[in-house]
C-alpha cells in the first residue's frame, strides 16, 4: 500500500458507496440542502447522481468532502 493511499480517507470507498451512505444519513432533501446540485434536487437517484458526478469534478469534490466531514470519525 502506498503512503498516498494509506493517508487517503476515501481509500476503498467508491463514489457509489459514498452517495448511498450520504443518502442514508441525510436523505435526498438533506443532501440537496448541503450540496446544491440538480441531481440531488430533481428526481434524484443513485444512477443519475453517479453519471453527473463522474463528469463534474467540482461536484464530486464537494460530495467527497461532505463524506469525509460526516463520517471521518465513524
């Protein structure tokens, strides 16, 4: 295991797992309040969110940051 991955809080967490866990914790409405993007507001689904977040780096970074701040000590 490289040092970079050893210190990466998202190591082993896929984007899909992160979204699922955030939705379980906040639900879609709560997630949309924290990260204001349409894939969380209008007909949200895991599939549509993954499609958008894989193409949009700034939005993915916001999701990853929220995941880390929410679950870093759990």
